[in-house]
């Protein structure tokens, strides 16, 4: 093949690729995907009415019942105190639900307020750090196989083996526990867990500050997990399950 013939073939091919790239960039900009990919902080449509929204992006690792201050089947099949998980002083007989969310590298690492409430306080606990390798590999491998999470849920099998990595979830990593309280007195605790060594927790709220549902309030520079404890109240119902993917501020995780 002569050089002239090769150029005659490559020029239209390059033109087609250029047009395709321009169109994809235009499409990404119009659908907010480009902003999300580079800035990791897209706008979200916040739902109204009586509900609690996801605090951050990620895959739901577990939904656990909390009775009398004990998290049901959290570590190696044994209930643990909620105070141990939050590393804060909480009422011993607190009831509710604990929802754990795993954040991957492509998740938006911004945290949003779960409901209209008052930001009471955040207690930061830095270290000692714990590697999250075993849990990360478990979650990523499941997500790499299309449909595996859905098949596991259909068969009644937990999507992820969480209990086997209980030490990572319960102790070790740098973390912070933020407390939000609604006008009704209902509390929502948000436990943010940073990845080891490089993770940092950023917070922009002052103690006692009023926040609106879905409002941006924090960021994990290299995030790995957020746990949300929702205190019981009449009619409270959790609307997400293990293996579901949620976006911060947008999907409803509980209604009342």
C-alpha cells in the first residue's frame, strides 16, 4: 500500500474519530457527566417530604438493625455496641438502623445532609490506620462481574462477605462521627471512614448550624466508607438493601 493510499484511508478515519470525541464531550457536558468525572461534585435533585437521603455515593454494604444500642450481627456473627462503632457517647438503649456504604474510586466523595436538621457536633478520630485491602478486593471483584450482585440478591445470598472483615469496619481507620438532629428530636449519626494513610476528612459546618436536606457539608479526600445510623421513630422504614448503588443527596434511604 502506497503512502498516498494510506493517507487517503487514515484522514477520513481520523476525522470520524475527532467528530465522535467532540460529540461525546458535548454529550458529557450536557448531561453533567463531564463535570462529575473531573470535579466529582455534580448537582443532585433533592427529594422533598418526610424522608432521609443518602449521605454519599457508593454501594450499600449492609443494612443492620440496632436494638438497645447493639448493632445486630456486625462482627463475626456477634452484635457490637453502637458506641464502639461511632466511638462517641450515645444512649445505651438507642434503637434504629445502620446502613453502610462503600465508596469506590469513581464515587463522588462529597457528603450531603441526610435531612433538614441541626448539625450538633463531629468527633474526629485519627488512627491508628488500618489497611482496607481485603474488604476492597471483595467488593470490587463482585462489582466487576456484571449482574453478580443482582443474582446473589435474587438467591437470598448477601452480596458481600462483610462479617469476615469486621475489624476494618469497627476499629482502626481514621474516622469521624457527625451528629444531626431533626426538629422532632430524631438523630442521624454519620460515621465517615477514610482510607488508610492518605485519607482526610473535611467538614464545613459549625456546631449548632442549621442544614437543609441534601446540603453539602463534608468531603473525604480519599474515601472508603460512610455508615449512617438512623434513630427509630414511628413509621420509619428503610428503603434500600445490600448491593444497591446510591448517590449522595438523591436516593431516599428511609421514609417515615
